[in-house]
């Protein structure tokens, strides 16, 4: 296990880390989005967001089935709402500062691990060079937390993240993701010739 934690929580597999902004831009803040996939309302009061070197306690009280809650540093709510719009956002008394890559954990009130993700910059889309200002979004909430193929960059159309809302790259377990086109013509060299 992770040093300072007490093994696995009874909530493991019911609450997951669903989105990570680990390199927020000055107009935004680092955040972690938690999603309830467990089929029942869960009291998250006292749960903590942590990394290897520190933790912060959740101030939210409950998370309903299929709901998402975003944890961020106290005082950063306005900048996040301004950038991303309204969502189910809860400020924390103390949110650990996250890096562009690292380990983030959701811990229960007894410090048992609910979910943990060791995330890497290379999980971002290849066109996203640094990850600064772009969240990592989980594709399948029921997929593996530490599988890089289950994570991708937040959409530019969503300002790089979707805190408190459905992920721009999400799919239901067993679903398909793909692309759509508005035209049946493809221009291989971009010039139409």
C-alpha cells in the first residue's frame, strides 16, 4: 500500500477519481473530480484527497449515484466556475498541489484507499505537449484507474476540462467512442485537389 494509508476502503470500486487537473493555469486551479459508480448515495464527509506528500479533507457531505463532485482548494471556486461553468463543485479546506504527473488518492475518513491514480503527462493526447491547463479525463468510469489507455486530455471545446459535468471523452462501460464527420468528402492534402 501507500505509506500512511490503511489498506483498501469499503468504498473501493464505488467511488472513482474521474478527472485530474494537475497543472492548472493561473486563471484556474488544480482539482480532482470524484464520481460515484456504486449504485447508492454515499456520505463523503471526512474523505480526503491526497498525494504522496499530503492530504486535504473533503467538505462535501454526500455524493449520489452517477454524481460527480470536484474537490479544489478553498477560495478557487470562482475561477473554476468562470472557466468551466457550473458543476457539482466542493471546496476543500486544504487541497494538495498537484503536478503535471504524480499520484493522487481518494482516502476515506480512516485513511484507507478508496481509489488512487498514478498519472503521467504521456496519457494526454499526443498534440497536448505539457498538459498545462488541460485535465486528464477518465474515458470509462468502470475501467482501470491506472490504465493510461483509459485516460485522455479534456476537450479544447470544454476549456480543457469538465469539472462537475460528464467528461468530454467519457463512455458508458462497454460503449463505443469514435468520431463523426459533417461531410462525406475527405481532403487528403487539405487543399481539396
